[in-house]
C-alpha cells in the first residue's frame, strides 16, 4: 500500500517535480514517467532507514530547551498557512534592511537545526577580540590609542525619573515644602490616621 501511495504521489505531482539529469529520458513526458513508475512499482524496493535512536527522550529534552527560547523570536514569524508555508521577517546583513522570506516547513526546521549546538557545545556570536570578555580588557587600550575621552554615564535615580515624568519632587513635603528624609517605616495605618499625623510627619518626627 505504501509503495502505491508513493508512486501515485510522484505521478500526480509530475508538473511540479524537478527531474534530475539522470532521469531526463524517463521524465521527458508524463506518459514515460508513469511507465517508469509502473515498472519500479512491480520491483522490490530497498529502503534505507536510519537506526532507531536509543536515547530519543534525551534528544527531545535537549532540543526542547532550544524550543523554549528559539533563535528566531515568534514576533518574526509573520505568516503560517496550512499549505506548509512559513513567512519570516529578518534583518539582512547584506542589504542592512528588513526583508521577508517565504519557505516551507521542512526548510524552516532545517535552518532551525543549524542553531542547535551539539551536546556539550555552545553557540558563540562573537569570538576572538570581539568576545565580551576580551572587549572589556581592550576598551582601555582603544581609548588611549584613539585619544578618546571616556564619558561616564550619568546616574539616573528614581527621584529624577519621578521628577521628569510627573514634574513633582517626591522628597519634597507637599505641606511645608521642606526636604524629607527616610527615618523609619511603619505599617498598618489607615488613611484617617495618616491625615491626623500629617504635622509630625512633615516635621520629621516619629509617629505612633
């Protein structure tokens, strides 16, 4: 039954097949192609099947770790059709632009497998002097050679972010305008109790 299905599929998909040069004579026409399939259908077939893996569970677990965080984010997958078509957005290093690629499911899985490292190995994006460890060591040398003044990043505090967004200083008392400082933490007060204690709080006195 399975041989019949294979030969029927090859016959039905004849217009879409890419006939290799070795079968150019047999595939010159659909009639010749069907005759070729019919002859081989009657013969015995030798099928090369890979040996069943003894550690299929370990292989599935190892590959599953890459499926949790794949090399291609799900946001890049733009399209998936039932006709086994996958549309992918990617940044081309050649054109420096975002391009769209349409491929089959088998081709997508083949390219995906390229990013799965062998057992005990790691995928390295940058190596040599471009590796993060070496880059930190060479930063000081690069600054000296290029005579570049290294700029220190300005430290942004939560207070500064609050002031920039809300235009209000969170450490300034809304009642007297004095600068507040943290002296302690008390929990469990109701809003009415806090309103009553507003003066001691503004004067930095311990309440409760």
